[in-house]
């Protein structure tokens, strides 16, 4: 069974974020860093070369594949600031309608700028997702 390509490492989160060339995306990234650290109570860690993650949970699929992954995270991608909401979005329809301009994938929230979002709603969404992941995986604070 192959191992995941994206792994937690000891690279500097600050150094990585300082390489973001778009000034607004870099500023937004530092705001998301502060928000996710506050919400999770975990220090940011690099996952692979371009994802900033917070906390961990252990997963195990029916196939037998298992591993550890972040509770939440983000990456300042070229097209959009991508926030990883590991619980997905099926429980958060009401929050999403109040969030502001965004797009979603299975567990990805894509935003152009934090100025497009209601930051209180974003914080509530991250809190709800982290709480869901912790309860589902029996993680204690």
C-alpha cells in the first residue's frame, strides 16, 4: 500500500508564507494562519511543500489504508486561497449562505480574498468542522 505524498514536515510556515508573491494573498494567508491557530489551539505545521495544517486526526478506510491528516488547513494557491475543511460542507448550508463569495469542492473552500467573506461566519465554519472531526475521531482538547 502506498504512503500519502503529502506529509507533515518541519519546514517553516512563516518562511513559506513569505514566499507568496501576491501581497493580498500573503496578507490573507497570515490572517487565516492566526484564525486557524486560535480556533484549533494548535500551532501551524507544513504538510508537503505548500499546505499549512493544524492539528491531526487518524483515519482508517475499509480498504485498510490508514494514516494521519490535518484537522484543517489552507494553501495560498495561484488561483485562490484554498481552505481545507475536512468535514466537508454537507452540514453547513446555512453558514455557507452567509459566508460571502466563495466556491467549494469536496473539502475545499476556494476564496479570492478574505475581504469577500464574513470573517465571523468563516470562524464559525472552521470551529464547527474541527469540532465535528474531533468528535468523530475521539480527539480530546
